[in-house]
C-alpha cells in the first residue's frame, strides 16, 4: 500500500520546514519513506528512511547512515504504521499483543532474530499513540522514549486511517515531524522501489563493513 502527504519537519528550536512524503508498505515486512524538502514548492533535498529486508537506512542527500541502532529505529517506524492495520494482530501473525490496562496494549514485534517492545494506546476506539524506547540515531548512548501520536480518524477505501501523525522525541517535548496525510492507495506496485532501496541498503552496509545477513539479534 502507499500513503502520501505534505508533512512539516523541524530541528531543535528552528522553524517548520515543508516536505513532500510518500510511504510504501509491505505490511509487517518493509517500509520505504521518500521525503523531499521543498523550497517554494521545489524539491531541494531528498531523504530516504526505510526498513527493507531486515535492515534500516537513513539516506540524506547522498549520505547513508546504517547500523544496528538505525535498524532498531527503522523497525519501530515500520510497526508504528503497521500497527494501525488490524490484520497485523491476526492469530499466527508476527506480533504479540498483551493488554496492560483498559487503554494500552504492549506489542512484541520481530527484530532480526529477536524481538523489540512497543506500546499502543487507544482513545475513542482508535489508536492514539504508538510509543517505544528508541535510539536517537546511530551511536546514541542510550534509548529514549519516542512517540507517534495519531489524530483525525476517517475511513478511506473502507479502511480507518489517521489524518495526522505527530512524531515526538520525549526529550524535545514537541513534534519534530507533523504529517498531514493527503491520500492512500491499498493496491499499488511497490516491488521496484523496494528493490531499489534494498540495493541501497546492501551497498551502504558493505561500505560500512557491516554484515549484510539477517538483522540484529536482539534490541538491547
């Protein structure tokens, strides 16, 4: 499936910067987020954040960042969006969900040969927050809380979707990415783009001297 919109991004105390964004999913397996930073409507910087074939990449312009910490964060990004699709919780699927209280479930999601943990909170019958401990970039000294808050639920093509997502690092206290969704398509060809990004990941990991086999064994 594919979703797209015009989010805004900011770093630290800086102003909001306009973006164009298109995400493609193979639900529960792969995600590629293509973003263009725009200036007066013209793209000036292309960004790829992805988790494909068990590994993540953050590509800003021509600079690639890969490694176990990126894998862990990109995998959480995949599940933050995948968790909005009820079929993810089907019996026999890859996700284990345990009720913690009336509004919150704990999710155990696959990560390489091991698992990672996240939580999904509900409000008014819809997911309202996905949150987990995540590394803030490759080489970060420790994990911090990372939130994705969902709002503005409506039905498109028979599927309930959130119109807005705010992405927040808890130590910053405010969104660094605000995504207003413009459209959604359940059945679009995505194999070619997934293959292109998988090759980017293999090339970047080889250049970094990393094993290109299965993903990390376990999130610490």
